[in-house]
């Protein structure tokens, strides 16, 4: 049994640290409230009223911390954790100021809450550094072995090796070596990664890992994701799973549409000054058209024209063929670079949402020609058209600008199969963070993978070369106590 008792209870460290941080943030707010606001409102509260205000602040903070995964110590990267907590507390304090002003029936001084926000941010940074240091001293990175069946394993090795604080991939083994040899190799490791291997052998390996309490990381197949959204049938004494395979239910579509209409209307009202500024900047930049219309696909393969602020030069696709934008595309204008950086070029799609062509959350709409091209390589690609296209989505929040289309497909299907209104709200909140702190691309990893393939184009040797390189760098980083 590779998993020791401390590892089994490591989530208690994260939970306890998060609750303690929440308590300290609440105490700071309680001091600010009692010192600067409690006695200046028109009708000051008695003791219980003050407790209610403090409790509401605690609840707000807990909700935003949950939405932004703010207590995932040891799971998120240190910088991501600080970003998430920082954005969450800024939003909580922003909302709290208007709540306090409503209680006071006038706009009260904002300086105390600004001071509180700065104090909170300092605490968050120090707390993240302290808890992360403690966490990784208690729980060093796991030593893993990867069982693979294709070169896709090399890409996964590169991505997991970016988390030197959590994973140390020490060895690889080809599925062709056979079940008995693979099982014998697992004994020396804390966990196994199963990547793109035949279902029958994978099932046997999963059962072996379960029987021996060995942690298994599995790269899911499309069928696995579809099963995650299945329901249980309890009519018989034989277990059954039901896959409806019809996207959202009628009730879910109705509720989602109401939320789309309400939030998109409010967002259009709030962002109208930004829309005007963007439009003026585009026209002054090169005198060209402000909006750009492009044919895309939404639910059921229906064609519609998506609206965007024009961020490229005119006639960027003069030959009529779809050309995906690169990270540093020479066709992007000066104003367009700023619009893309903060996702402002997507704001006109709020009109598409009001019209009903799109939803606030869903798979990003693709062009018909690109969908056809992807479907040739991935026949399951049209599955993502079970729901309306979205302004933001699971793949946009979790993925990067250059995430592989097949991985985006998997994330889109995960969203569809696990859909809930709560998930929609959580993805909307996460989109705010992505707008200010866009995720890095996989360019560095892909270049290293290209060099490894060039060094030895065979599948197994490529994976071995990458594991050899990354394990060496991981060992050095762990000794230095670094966290990427």
C-alpha cells in the first residue's frame, strides 16, 4: 500500500488552512465595521444586527472562495491560488461596500474598505506562501509511472511535469510489454498514469490499482465522459445506467434562457460605456468597420452570424479560407491586441445571446469549415452541438489559447454531461479571472516535444526522452524547494 496515512488526510490541511484564513478575513472586516461604519449609519444596529452584517460578509467570502477554488492548497499553483483569492476578496469587498452604503442609506466613506482590501491582499500572499511551504514539506511530490499506447502520452508528460511540486514522472512503460510486466513495474511507485490504452487492458489495470490502493490517473475516452452524465435506474435488482444523450432537458434549457436574458441585459447596460470606447478606438485606429460578422455553428448545427469587435486588419481572410489566429498574429491591429488581451472583442456577442443564438456559457462556436475539418479527425466533434454555443465555457476557463481541439472537445462534453446552473455561475465568475490573467499557452511544451520527436521519432523513445529530461529537472527543483 503506497498511500500513507498522512497523504489520506492531506485535504484536512487545505480545508483547515482555508477555514483559518476565512476566520482571519472575517475578524479584519469585523474590526473595520465596528470601528468605521457601525456607528455612522442612520440607525445603528444593536449587537445582533452587527453580527448579521459580519455573518453576511463571511457567507459572501465563503461563496466566492468556493467559486474560485480558493482553498485548494497543494492543488493549484501558488500564483494561481493568490490570483484566485485576490480576485475573490476584491469582489467581496466591492459588493460589501454597496451593501454597507445601502444600510447607511447614503454612500459612506470608501477609504476603510480600501484599507481592508490592501490588508487582505497582503494577508493572502503571506498565507499562500506559508501554507504552500508547509504543505509540500508534509507531502512531497508523488513518484509516478506512465503506461501509454501512443505519442499523446508525451504531451501529457510535458503538462504534468509542469507541476514539479505534485508529480514526478519517473518511468514509462509501453502497453505492448504486457499486463504481467506492467503490474510488476507498478509496485515501486506511488501512482500510475493510464494514457490512451485499449479499454480492456485499462479496465484490468484499474481493478488492480483499486485492489491494491494504488492511485490511478486516467486520460478519459469520450465514452467515459458520456457515462459521467448518466443516471441510475433503480427499478431492478441489477444496476443500470441511463445515458439520455439529448443534451439539456427542457426545464434546464428554459431556466438557462431566463438567466441568459437577465444577465446579458444587465451586462449590456453596465458595459455600454466600454462598448462605446471600444467602438471609437477601432474607428480612430484605421477607419475601418467596427464590428466583424462571421458564420458559426450553434445548437443542432444551426448557422448564425457571431458579432465581434474587429481586432484584425480589414480582409484578414481575403482568400476566403479560415485561418486560425496565432498568439502574435501580424494581422491583429494595435487596438485589437488590447481588445483580445482582455476579451473585450467578445462583448458584442451579448446581442447574440439576447437574440437566442448563443448562451452565456457553453462550447465556443466554431466555423462550419473548421467543424468539418475537425470532424474528419475526431468523429465525435459534432457532439458538442447538443447545446447552444457560449460566450464563455469550460474549455475557455480550464484550457489555454492553443489547447488541442480534441482536449477542448472533451472539456465541452464534460460541461454538457455535468451541466447545472451552479456550474454556469461558477464558470462566469472564473471568466472574470481569465480576462485579467489569461492562461499561458503550451508553446514551450510543444517545442520541447518537437525536439524530443526530432531526437527519436519512435513513440516509446520519445516518451522516455521526455521523462528522462523532466525527471532530472524536477529532482533539481524539488531539492531547491521551487514551485513553478
